[in-house]
C-alpha cells in the first residue's frame, strides 16, 4: 500500500514536470525466443504461460522484419469463472544482469473487466486479435478449456512516453495475475510471465 502511494506520488510529480516537455511515441517489438519468458525464482504454484495455457496450437513465426503470432491459446488455469483476477503489469529493464522495475507499473483490481476494453494497451496489442471474442469474452482466462483463437498479429505496444527511454536498453513486460474466490481468499495458483521487448521511437 505504502509503495503504491510512493509510486503514485512519483507519477504525479513526473506528470507535473512533464507538462513542460512533450511526449514521444515509442513502439515495442518482441523477440521470438522470449515470448514465453518466466518470472525469476518462482515457487511451483506460480504458472507461466506454458503451464497456464495449452500453447501447442500457438504459432510464433519469425519473419524477416517482424515476429508474427497466430493460432490458439487454450486456458488450463484450474480456477473458477466467478474468481476475481488481480493483475500487476510492470515494465522492467535489465541493469547489470538483473531486472529492475521502471516507474511504469499498473495494478488492476479486476483484470477480466478490462480484458477486452478497447482503451487498453493490451486490447490493441493482443485481445483485439482474438477472432472468437463473442464466444470467449465472458470466460476471461479463468475457465479451463477456453480457446482463444488469434488472427496473425504482431504484438506491438504503442506508448506515449514522456520520459525518454533508452532504445538500446533491454526491457521486459512483467505480468503477474492472482485469483481470488468469492470470499476474497487467494487461490493457491497464480500466473507470472514476462515478454522481452525492445523500444523503437516512431515520431
Ligand atoms: C485453432 O483452433 C481452431 C478451432 O478449433 C482450429 O480450426 C485451428 O486449426 C486451430 N489452429 C491451429 C494452429 O491449430
Ligand atoms: C510483418 O510480417 C507480416 C507477415 O509476413 C507482414 O504481412 C507485415 O507487413 C509485416 N509487418 C511489418 C511492419 O513489416
């Protein structure tokens, strides 16, 4: 809680300072070898992408200029549809061999409520490319067997960053999702995964 306030305060201060300088647009690109990244030193009850989903029908296609994703991710996280999923999304950078958080971090109280929200970064980058949305949107990722069918897409996040980012640096998106039952008890299993990204300035 305290840490959240500090982060918020830092963001507010930075936001205020940044009104004096303009934002720059950056896009991220991904690496085919690092789509299924793990979180470091996690206990066994923390699932990664490959254990939370059946990825056998998911295709990572490395083109000359880009990495294209397609095919299916089938949820196998064995929790309940009525669970509330809480998520932490962070941008990390690699500093002398260890991953450090940047100030870019959000915490979502209810991931499923915004999974297909058109205003979210991940909608543009990911969930808008799920072609059977109508069938699966009520299942979020907490109904085992739910198959998310993807059209071919590039996982690209566009960020307006007001603080310059080192485009030579190595970054990763860190995503941790915990589930809570109807009595707000945390489930034994959770998900944590990372995706290595590189930033490119686009204007
Ligand atoms: C994805 O699932 C659909 C529907 O079940 C199936 O027709 C298609 O072949 C699957 N894609 C791959 C790459 O296996
Ligand atoms: C990425 O690759 C796909 C598939 O070959 C292609 O259609 C698309 O134009 C490429 N995108 C860019 C930005 O090069």
